[in-house]
């Protein structure tokens, strides 16, 4: 049995969000959502209207497609002497304006059932604030004073938007309560529209954080990490990261259930059999993916072996590297799920019921059902993916796919256009609305939906 859990966005699980099975609609969580919404509405009215100038800028910058950057390009630009702080500042301001324009334009077209929720208005309002402030730097000279002010804005931006994911989850839950919709139903047009919109919102958010963090670390505004080029490690050791993710997930599991499954890990490096599997990647992204999958595997294993917690079957990991791809396979004997439930693993707000904690701790492994969907976006952002194969009454295999070559690990970014808006409600389309190397047919199969 696999349990889809989670809900953290940053590297070190800063905000676990308590939650129970969505069918049971946790009263405590619902109360918290409505309490927060009431507080927000009392404290301020969120403005989502825009001025004529902002509207013209949105229109101007959405005519420009985002420029995806490969991992190899990030590395090259981060080398000493390759790109000055002034050059990086100029590129960052322009590219951030383009990406924010596409994001905001799309957010303004979200389904009305979601757009009328207070938390949605809060998120959109905060992005409009950031966008308006960033516009002030559009034509400013790249001198020391302006660069310093831009850095302050970047740091402020990160703090302002750190609650985007839980806020949008609250908006979705409020919409769910108001309209009585089931957000994990395959044939629900609203579900598909919301899934589509959230995927694109969150991957835009990931890309903006990537640009920001890379600039801040490469040019000395944040403490650098040894042997890394900004946030990228040219020799990311996958075994070390997976073991670190397992260790943290085990700690959380033991806090609740006293016991935790052991880890059995093997590596297979086809290109260099005598050495560990290394890849050019962002360690925090790989940690996020591995940690979410580990939590799910542990919770499933506990649930399926409730009567023998001192004899839990291990979680098995196989890391394989070939010429073009790297695969991290994480397997559990947690009972698996039926085929219908397997299709819902990557749906936002879909979760299942964890076993009650055996200690005074709350259940930290449970959450809003955002863990796997967000983990998959981190994989897809650089042309990877996450897939699941579940075997009912046996267990589940989760496959994390990464590109082995840095030049092939290219950002996948949403593109907003007049025609792209139709995909929020259209039955199907093969219009290109992502930047990627995939074929038109692949895009159509992956991202188009029908009512």
C-alpha cells in the first residue's frame, strides 16, 4: 500500500502540514483553514486588480517566451569570470519579468471556483506586489546601488512567497467544501483544470527560485556551499542524498511508531562500474523527491504491517546510471493499491489515512497529498519524471528519472498565450504551452485533458 503524503517545498521540511484522509475531511484542519482565511480577510483586503501600466507590461512580456536554461549553462555561467554580477543582474531582472508575466497572466485565468477563494486572492496579490516592485528595475542601470536593492527585493520575494503552496492548498480545500467537488475524480473537468493550473504555477515558482538562488549564491549574496556552483553540485552523489532522505524520514517515522523500515540500497553504474553514481544536479531537488517518496513508503509499510512493527520489511532502493538516464527505484512492501487508486497518487489533495501515532507526537508523515505531485514537478523541471507501479496486496515501486547529461537537463517552463488559456477548459489541444525538447505528440498525451 502506498500513502501519498507530504507538503513541504524547501530543502529541510520547514513546514509540515497536519492532515488526515481527505474523505474524512479533518475538522481540525478545516477549522484552521477557515480561521486563517478569516484572519486574512480581517487583516487586509487582497487587491488582484491591476493598473493600466501593469496590464501593458504583462501584455508586453507575455509576448516574449521564457528562455529555458540547461544545467550545463547554469554551470558555465557560474564559473569565475564568466558572468559578472552586473550581467547576471540584467539577465535575472528581464527573465524574471518574463516568467512572472506568464505566471500572473495564467493565474488570472484560473477557474472561477478557485479564483473566488480568499487564499487564491492572497497569492495572486502577493505576486502582483513582487511584479510591480520588479518593474522598477526594468530599465535601471546595473550599478552597485541598484544591484544591492535588487538583491534585497529577491530576498524579500522569497519570504513573501514561501507560503504559496499551503495557501493554494487552503484555497482548493475551501473550493472543495463550498462546491462539494471531489478533487481526485478522474472524470471531473474542474479537477483536471485545477491540476493543470497548479502544476504550471508550482513549476514556475520552482524556476523563479532556481534563478534567484543561483544568482544569490554565485555572486556571494548567500554563503556558498563547498564544491557547488551556486545551488548545483557538478558531482552530486545520489547514494548520499538518498541515504540522507531516508535518515530524516526514518527519524520522523520512529517519532510516531517507535520503529521504522530498514534501508537496503544498491547502485549500478553502467558508465563507470567502479564508482558511485554521480550527476550534475541540484541536491536539494533530489533530496525533496527522495524524501517524499521515502515518507510514503514508510507510512505504507507501517500501515500494512501494523501487527508486527518490530519486523517491518525493508525499503529497497536501486540507483542505476546509463549513458543518458539515471533511475532511482524505491520499493516498499506496503500492500500496494488498486489500479484506480494508483492513478490518483499524483493528484493534489488526494491522501489516505495513516495509522494513529503510538507516541504523543502528531503524525508528521501525513499531509495534504501534495508530496508526490510536487516531487514529480521537481523531476520534470529538468526533463526528468516520477512514475509509479503499484501491485495490489503486495507493494509499490516508485521510479525517479533524471537526465544523466547536463546539456539535456533543460528547464521545462510554462508558456502563456491567448490559445493556452483554452487548455484550462478545453477538451483537448496540441498547442505548445511548455518549453521543452519533447515532441508535440508527447506534450499532447501528457498535458491535454478532456472533460
